[in-house]
C-alpha cells in the first residue's frame, strides 16, 4: 500500500502527456515494486506504521530493536508490567530514529518469569525518516464531511486539485498517506470535480476514528532522496518491459551479462541507508 512517490510524479518523471494514460495501472504497480525493492535493499521501511513488536529478553538492561523506532508509546516488561518513561533511554539519544532501548538499572530490569522468547512488548510508531519532526506537511485543507465517520471511505475536502501551501507539492494524489488526528488514511483515488478523495481507513496499523468538519489534514512526505530513488527505479523498471533484461553478451560462448538487481547509481544513493540486521 505504501509508496515513496506518487503516480503523478512518475508520469512527470517519464515525460508522459495527459493523453498517454494506457499504462497508468502499470505505473502504479511499478511504484509499489520500486518501493519494495528499496526496502529490501536497505532493510528499512520509510513510512510510519503503528504496531506492537515483540522481543526476546536476552539482556537485563538492553534491548536491540529489529526495526527503526520513531515514537515509543508503551514498553511492557516480561511480567506484564508497563515500564515508566523515566526508567529507560532510547538510543542513540541525538538521532530522530531509535535503534535500541537501555534501562536505568537502578529503577528497572527486563524480566521473564516464564519463557524469555518474545517476552518484551514494544508499542510504537516504526519506520525511518531522518527528519521525522518535519515528515508531516500541512495540506492547506481540512475535512469537509460533517463529520467523517469511522466507516466512511470518501473524504470530502475544499479543493482536491492544485498545490499545497508550499506551491511545490500536489495537495492530494494517489499514493499519499494522510494523517487526521491520530489516524492514517491512504489515498487511492482523487476526484477534482467533486473534491473528494477515496481513502483506506486506519492505514498502517492506526484505528479509524470519527473526525469533525474542519479538522486539519496533513500529508506524509518520505525522505526526498528516497522519493527520487523510487522514481528512478520505477522508471527503470518501466523501460525494462520493452528492453528486456539482457544488458550485454560477452564473446565467450554461454557468457551473458544481466543488469544488477538495482542500477549502480541507485545502490550508491541507498548505501547510507542500509541498516545493520539484528538477529
């Protein structure tokens, strides 16, 4: 569901005219494929997802996380007790994305009265963004349903077309992840004529909620370089459909050279984002 660039951005990147719509479904599929390739290469997810993840109790005061943590809501010990915020530190301290949790051993230790496997529960918002505090941008629009109830999948806005307050980004587009209150909504269609958005409610582990008319709508902005790489990879995949996958053939019998899983420039751009795996 999550993509790091929009359908309209890819069309502009490829230089397609408004009349060239025959491959629109394919372009959206390639954006999904490109996004998953980026995640597979880096071992990171560049979108926010609320979830509770479980970890084995292997050290009394340190917990290595297997995913990037943006926000911690609740840390539950192996005995079912909730650890207070003053009893732990999120590390690294000066980074927006956290990789581990260290307990203040004068106040608490990790315990596992029974099986240590999957004893510790961490509820939070997971994902990677180097500027998390700036990741949600104002759309300049608000809910016009009165109200938007928990089951509604059509979101009415003032102006579904045009640009956001920066004058650079599309206000709403297919592929956008929206935030209204604490709920995330994924945009699957935009109708500029009726100023409505078709949305998937409770996206990325959030809970559908009722939203009053006039509630502000924010739009998630993936890291700029990740968005650009997503466009690059999706365009590369699009061109491969006609070019085939053999890049070169050597002079030796049976010797065939095929392109790498990702182009060299893409691998170089993503290299700083590759995450060390935690077993």
